[in-house]
């Protein structure tokens, strides 16, 4: 666990404990993910005007037509990404406000996260720095093609929906690696792509609703 988070947001601990109970009721079983979600003060990642709703299980606006993902979907995606085991290097596409990156930082050794909207990138970087989360590298970049120059990842997670499963991205998975991505336009599904020595295996998990993955920087 990231020690720097202890002591932050004591007042919201009870609210977060309720959130964790709800996530359990919704079927999240991974104790490592639940502990990470308990530790990260979600209210610090949304506008002050919305802070009172930060622990409701809803997505919330974070400007520029983007949203901070609903806690359930963050928990679910991280649970699938972990697959019950520890994570070493993880790539996140779509930093947004940086909340999911902060949770990832608690369950992975090293996180790279990419955001195409400059003000969001800057704000997320600042927020993560203020929380003294040091194992997340935030980059202002179009992440639709991943980050091939950074080497292979044990986990790749996308916070925006791609039109189709990307072959370019899955090539950036290490053997034994897992990728969790929303795919589709009107109708979207969450997919798990696993890489083993023999190749790739795709599993369709559940219907989801994400903002679209867009191309280029903004
Ligand atoms: N994980 C975020 C949720 C962000 S919403 C959180 O916890 O808040 C999805 C984000 O993906 C948006 O900020 C959007 O700008 C970003 N995005 C969309 N297409 C992208 C791309 N090609 N590269 C990088 N980021 C992208």
C-alpha cells in the first residue's frame, strides 16, 4: 500500500467504507482492489461542487465532456486486470482526472498513463503529485496506439471505448499479460485479452458505457 495516502481524507473514510460495502454487494471480490479503493480519496479528483457525490456509485463530469468512471467499473476493471495476481508494469489509456491511475498505483509497481486533453493531463499530474503518488508517469499523448517505446506491459487498461480490439495494443502485452478494454460504439462490451506463450485469448465480459477513444491530441 502507498503510505503517503494514510491520513488523507479522514473525514471521508466512513463514506468510503460504505462505498466498499456496496462494491462487495455488486460482486467485487478482490480484497487488494477493495483496499486500494478504500485508500484513494476520490473526492479530491472531482470539482469541489461535486465532492459530496464523489462516493456515490455514479460517473461524474470532469470538464471537456469527459467523466470520472463510476467506482464499480474501476473496481471491476482492476479486478479483471489483476486476475488474482500482482501487477508489475501497467499502461492506462485515458488518464482523465487521474483517479483510476491513483488506484492502479496502489496495486501495480509502475503505472504509465496517457491523456490526449492537455488541461486534464496537467490537472491529473498535479493531483497525483499532491497526493505524493510517485509510481505513476503521466504523459500528454494520443494513447490509441499505446506506448511501444516503453517496452512490454503486464497490464493494459483503457478508459475510453475503441471501435474494435486493437492488434497494435495487444502486441505491447508481455507473455502472461492482460488487457482490459471497452469496445464498441452504441453498444459497448468490456473485453479481456490475455497473452500466453501460444498467443492471445479474448473474452467478452459485460456491457459497459464509456466515452469514445479519440484520435490525436487536443
Ligand atoms: N480513468 C479516468 C476516466 C477518464 S474518461 C478517471 O479515472 O477519471 C476517458 C479519458 O480518455 C478522457 O479523459 C479522454 O480525454 C481520454 N482519451 C480518449 N481518447 C484518448 C486517446 N486516444 N489517448 C489518450 N486519452 C484518450
